[in-house]
C-alpha cells in the first residue's frame, strides 16, 4: 500500500524490534518516532518508510532533518541524504551529506561531518562513527573556534587543530586528539601525540590554564603555567608556579571554598632564593622567602557573623620583588560582629607587619581586643532619638608605648523641618574616656615617661542648618543650598599624657568640612567653639548629566594647638575647601578637590581626576598636590601626576599606555607601561611592556615584558 502526502504530515511509527520487547518486559515503553515530510511512502511488507522534502524526524530529544530519508522499521535503521542536520540533546548540531543511524538515532556512521558546538566552535571530519549513544570517533578531523573570513571563505582560519583521530566522549565531557597539529593561518607550528580539552558543556574542569610568558631585567626570563583543580562544586584551587631564569622557581597557589554560611580563600607562595644584604649584594647563602594571605567570612546566625584576614610575608621586599603586591603594611584581623535593627556590636583583634625600611617591629602595635558598640534608638514623637557609642581598646608594643582605653558616649538629636523648607538638626553629646598608659614620653622631660590612669570628659552641642532651593528650567533641575553648622565645646581636651594612636592621619577637605569632630579616631578631640559654613550648588539633567560644587570654611572662636601647621585649621579662620564634579554625559567625567589659602587664595591642596572620550578613545588623567596633612611631622609634601589611555584601533585591536610621575623633588618618573591586545571570537592576545623605577633594597628599577595568548573554547 502506497500513501503520498503532498503537504506537511506527521506520522507516529510504533517500534516492534527485539530491543523494544526487551524493554517492554521490564515495564518501560519507548516514545514513538515522529516523522514529517512533504512526500512520504510506506511499504508495509518490508516495513520501510521513504520520505523526501523538508524531512524532520524526532526521536526523543534528538531531531534529524534531511532532503531524503529511508527508515527500516525492522532493523531500526535510518539512512539520510542531502543537507543532513542532527540536533543533539546537548545543543550540538551535526551536519553531513550522508548518515546511517540506528538505535533511535543514537549510533551509526556519518560521512563528511561538520559539528557546531554549543559555544560556537566547530569540528569537521571526513567520517565519524557513533557508538553507545555517547562516543563519536572521527577520522582526519579539524577543530577551530575561528569564523571563516567572509571575503575569503577558503582561507585557513587564524588557528585550528588538525588530528588524524578525534574522539568526543559526551559522558566524560571531553574531546581527545591523537597525532595533533596546531596550525596558524594554515602553517603547522606545534605537534603533540595526544591532546585533550573539555567540551563546551563543561563550566569547570581540572586542567592547565592560559600560561604567561615574559622577561624581567630583575628576574630574567619568566614563565607561569597555572593548573586549575576542580575539587567540588563549591571548592577549587589553582597552582601557579612561576619559573624564572635568575631566581629559580616560585611556587604559588590559591584555594577557594564557598559554604552555606560563608566563604574561604587562601593564597600563598614560597621560594628559595639567593640571600641579599641591605645593598642588594648577594651574601653567598640561600634563604626561604614567601607569603600567605587568608580571608574568610562566616555567618553564625541571622545576627552574628565572624571572619578573618591573615597577611604575612617573610621579609619586607618579597611581595614587591615578585610582583605579588605593592602594599607597605600588611594587616591581619580577626573579628566578630552583629547587626540587629539599629544596633551594631563588634570585637576585633589586629596585628600589623610594616614593610618599609624605617619600620621598627618593636614599635608595631598589637591590638587585642578592640570592642565596639553602637546603638541608635527609635524616633520619638518629635523625631528625637538617643544614641550610644562605646569602645574598648587594648594596644600593646614589645618595646614602646602601651595604652588601654575605655570610651563611652551618649548623644541626643532632634531634627526639625520648617514650613518653608529649612532643615535643622540639634545634637547634644557627652563622651568620657579613661586611659591607662605605659611608657608615654613626657614632653616636659625627655628622661621621664608617663604611666598610670588618665581621663577626660568631652561635652559638645551643635546645631546644623540647611536651606535647599530648587528650580526647574526645562529638563534641568538646579539646586542651591547654604549650610551652616554651629558647634560649642570646651577648648582643649587633648592632654599630652594621652598618646595619639588612631588619629595621626588627618586631612581637612570637603568631606569633613561640616563634621563635629574631624579626627578619624578617638584619641584626638576637636574642641572649642566654631562655625562651619558653605554652600552647595547642583544642576541635574533629565538624561543623567550633572554638575555640582561645594565651597566652605570653618571659623573658630580662637586658635589653639589642636591642629598642626599647614593642615588648614591651625588659625582661627581655616582655609577654604571645596570640590567640583562635572559629568554632562558618558564621554566626560571631571572631579576636582581643592583647598585655598585663607589669605592669598593660593592652592594648598589640588587634586583632580579626568575621564574623557568614548570607549574607543578613552583618556584618564589625575593630578594631586598635597601639603603635609598630619598632626605629626612624619610625611612631606607630595605632588604627582598620572595619565593613562586606551585606543580601540580596530574591532579587534586595542592599545593602552600609562605613566605616573613624581613632580616633587627632582620630578622623577615612578612607572610607565605600554600594551596592545587583540581579541576576537577565537583568540585573546595581550602584550605588555612596563618600567618601574622604585628602589628599595633588593627591589631595583626593572623593565618587565609579558605575553599572554589564549585560544578560546579550549576549556
């Protein structure tokens, strides 16, 4: 009996082979095969279906399309010809001119196969044999992730891997090559008897990562070949040995883990190198050098969590010499903290390692513990609220000043908004500090030291006032807001027998212009009556562009020695501080912070950052000029400029450059670098040349070159 379908027709064919009966005996029934075509003929006696035109055959999750097809029901054999395409359940698509498939399209033979993988990479072979519904063996195969040139489709791709035999094992998610050649633009450049990489369905798999080649005038030729370990869905590690021609091997690695209640990360390195003295001369001996950094954060419950940061290096210059870090102080911290409503509590322990030449380990403090408690109450009927701040600090040194501090402060504030939009905030506070100190230098007698208990009581009351005015002019909203803060407090509050441990770094700028206490810590207190005043401006466009500015000054009732010279607050009238931010659109962002001399209006602090241009041509520039900003004489003035830029030369090529220059003193260059990158659908190439002029013991001025080539889709 012959039946012909002139339009698209779907027929369900029940399979009655021995394998089906076997599955039926176990109670399992296979899904029917669905076939549609423009024309279909069925010969009942031999059980053969012949189809042509827009054929689509569906067996479970597999779909086959072809120009012509015959299906032998008794032998479960499908023969397809012309523009054959097979869509696999994994998302891969196989193209061929001819295919013979059995076992419901799971196994068989395919000639002139081309495979489009889920990540866009491609495999092509003269022939392929599919077995076990899982394994595909291909002969004379080619793999590449590069697209053909539209103008010259017959040209070889940028890179491809040719092999006499390629095996794709889907269950193992792996593609294996035997007798493989790597070709660049059709020219063989490397050979390996065996090569393997994960298939595109793999998100994480153990194996080698992209190596980095380079050279350094300090370390010699360099090669870093990372190996990735996929330990578990929530754990992995990377082993990254660094091979150098002058300093041997540096073993480095990283471990990462995520848990239901937190995460852990461990980093470290170790090497055995030539020992050098303070003048960078070899002593003839060898020494072990290395570092470790560990971080972790874990939830205890909905309120409490704990964590740690541990950083240590065997010596001062190791991290900079091997380019692990440029830090000059390593901080280790263990903490416990809790959040509930408006209440916060924490317990901390700190340890420090100074890496500068002048750092003295005997003067480096150990903080154990530091306790904090901060409470903000619910607003009352008038909006008023109470707050409590408490702190306990124990600071020890092996060869210098020790101090123990207990601090308790209570504050009360009342906000108010008038009918015409004026904003007021009344704040009253009182804080008591109790110290116990050892070996504090006596400023009146250098041969004596101060020991024992010291205390102080610090009351303060302040009133803040703001009056914002808003005007709309088309799509632009304009804001002008005068701000005044009046503060009353007793003068002094900083006796010389209380050491300054946490308030040494001080900077008067726009961020603390209206602060009631401009010191960052508790050891120093800003007393005295004063008025802080300024004005804010702003213009904001509907399209996201904006400009804003602030300028202001502080006026003290009388001057005292609270602030050191050149800080801008050493006189009754402070310097003027301000900022300007301009960003009319995505192509321009400008931020400028400044401090003007109170009498001459000359710049005593000047800093700006500029980002200019579209993504294709982007320039970043920064400049900073700072006078000494500390309450001690530890630092000198600083003036520095930095410029960097990126140019997108073509769709695939980009170039970058940067420089950083110290304008103080002799005006030396600190560092510079130039680089280029090429990125397309199948390759990433990066080359970098940089020069660092830093000099510190065995860290000498050096020139470094690096090259990194990544062939995409190889795992």
